[in-house]
């Protein structure tokens, strides 16, 4: 239902912001309210395009005094569509996208609305990287707050492990800094606990030198797909730290299985053994693996924004036995048409380092993240596609690491027990204490929510 604000209230908000507002009558409204997932079609009362912490504090204040639900928008990628709410106020950070690099200190400061394209372009200008997401339109902060898995996970660890400093605005308008000396508990919570504590205006990251990788994609079709899946599992289980690797299993229009493997190798070999092993599996129909600049590697997995309907569900798993891979091969073809895909991300290598920075993230000891990604266009298929993803996730559950999924991929209908399981009881209780301190009224609840009580 559309909530109508009085002209006087709108003027009041406009005057209180340096940034701009977008209303349902404005031409930009439809574009501004849409996120990555076309399944989400919500109509906020007002979108506040904030340009700094004072704007964010003013937007919180306005939402409080007009009883408006608050949503926070970074890159708009969250599959749950948490960045927009019906009749509410959106704190839209799309005008806050500056990324500053200190090449000597090997650090970068990203504003709260920057995307990975903004970030990687700025850091690669100095031959530096932090491990981020694989689709460049994803928000840096949204991804980092939930953990962050990508093309450099094995080499350097999770994105959230690289956060060294943060600035947030809490719903009562206060500004807090978090780093090793100031509010270290908040820093711990921001490393995995999601957007529960405030709007992040700035995150600072550690960087590593890297310009070139051996990356791209390998595509297999037909009978060789099963063997390619087994080979993938066996290669990454040996934990090569210089090879990150994720795969996507699907079927084509002729209902033949197809597997895409996306390796990213950063070691010294020109022809690494692990890649030779992957390439030698029969059924390889496309080999685009080659030396390429990191920015090009970040374009290997690209996906249209706002066009398709998405419903994702999955589990971190303890292991990836043949039985589970056979179950995934079975699940991908049960609908008798391409339903989307099943993605497997490996967590070998650096995420397991025990001397890494402490954080709330709850999945680093799992072996793989297995996600059933229903992707479709026709609204008439909604129920069937959603059921397919849910049944697929249920089939993976016997191998689940904790019963919880990846908070960054969760839909809005996940019960609180699954969010709790994603962290484990002890961490969840500790996050609740942080929530009591920074957002005791749970104003920020459009997220994978940690309720204060
Ligand atoms: C196509 C696609 C590819 C993806 N690839 C990866 C990947 O490679 N690796 C990975 O780990 N994840 C990946 N994700 C998941 C993604 O990291 C999460 O969905 C993340 O929440 C998206 O952040 P966003 O800012 O783009 O989204 P939004 O929908 O704008 O924001 C999502 C939520 O993040 C929080 N948030 C965002 N910005 C701020 C801020 N500045 N302050 C406080 N809270 C904030 C809010 O709670 C908000 O509701 C992908 C998702 C999609 C759809």
C-alpha cells in the first residue's frame, strides 16, 4: 500500500537533506525503487538519496517522526530485496560511491554505496586488490557485512576479514567509529553480522598487490559433467591457496547438463597442474582460461540487473561427497526445463587461517557453500520455481554445516532459527548484545535480522 506524505512533510525532509529525495510522482521513481531481483516489486513512500552522515541522521529522524519503516540501499543486490519496503523510507547510498586508495599503506576507504566496479577500478589503478564479490554491480558494504566470497577467497580470505576501520550512523543519529582501538566489539560485529547496527558511511580495507591472474571459464556439457564435478571437488580439497574456484551447474534447453567452472589462479606457474587436471576432463566444450588482468576476471561472471526473478536457498556443507553431487545432478533436471542453477563455492585456503582477524562470520570452517538459485522470468512460474529452490535446499540439508545458510544469499522468508544457525548460538547472543547497544528499537530490521531481544 502506498503511504502518502503531506506536502509540508516532504518540504521538511527536502530542507533537512543536502542530497535529494525521490517520490512516487517523480520520473526516476520506478528505476530508483527497483533492485537486482525482479521478484521484488515494492513501492516506498520516499527515497532519500543521502550524501553524508548528516543526511543519514536526518533521514532516520524523519522516518522516526513519520512512523516510516527504514530500508538501506547499497548496490541493491540482496536477493531478499531488503533495500526497499512498501510505504517506507529508503536510505539510498547510490550517491556515496567514492573510493580512496592509500597505495603506500595498502589500504582503501570505500563510501557506503560504492559497488565492486567502483572499488576494483580505484584499487587496480595502483595494482592492488581486496577479495570481493564476483559481480561488479554488487555493493561493497552490503557484501562485506555478510562475509564476502569471491575469486580471491582461497588466496586472501573473506572480504570481511579485510575490514580494518568503519564509520556508522546509528538510527538515533549518532556517529561511531570501529577499529582495533575504538569500539573493537562493533568491528567484530561488522565482520559478518550484516547491516544490523547502523548505516555504514565508510569501510576501510587492507589491500594486496595483484594485477594479473589466470582466470576465465571452463564449460563442460553432457556425460562429462559428473566427472568434472568430482574433479573440481578433488582439486580444491587439496586446498591450493593460489587457486580460488567456483562452479555453476545447470541444464541447457535440450535438458543436457552443463557445468561452468570459474577458476582464478594467482600462483607462479604458467600452466598450473590444478588447471591441467580440470581441463583434461572429457566433455569440455569451451576453454576460455587464460592470463588476464584482474579487472577482466571480475567480468567473467556477469548477470543482468533487475531483469530476472530470483529465489535462492542453500547450505554451507561439511563435505561434498559423491552422493551429494549426484543429488545435485538429479535436482537440476527435475523440472524438465532450465530452472536456474546450482552454485558451489569453495572455502578452502585462507578463510581457515586461525590467526585471521576475529569476526562474527559463522561459516569459515565449512568446506563449500552450495546454493540452489532459481532464476526465471515469467511470474506464472513463481510458485513452481520457489518450490524447486526450497526442495533443492532440503535435499542438501543432511550435509549442512550448521543448518544455517549464507546471510548474503538468504530470502526474506527465512525463519529466525536459520539466521541464528548461520552464526551459532554463542555468536548470535553476542550480536544481540551489540544490537541492544546500537539499535535497541530494531529500526534496522530489513536485513537478516538480529533482534535486540
Ligand atoms: C548477482 C549477485 C551476485 C552476488 N555475488 C556475490 C559474491 O560474489 N560474493 C558474496 O559474498 N555475495 C554475493 N552476492 C550477495 C551479496 O553480497 C548480498 O546480497 C549483499 O547484501 C548485497 O549488497 P548490496 O549493497 O548490493 O545490496 P542491497 O540490497 O542494497 O543491500 C543489502 C543489505 O545490505 C545492508 N547494507 C548495504 N549497504 C549498507 C550500508 N552502507 N550500511 C549498512 N547496511 C548496508 C542492508 O542491510 C541492506 O538491506 C551476490 C548477489 C547477487 C544478486
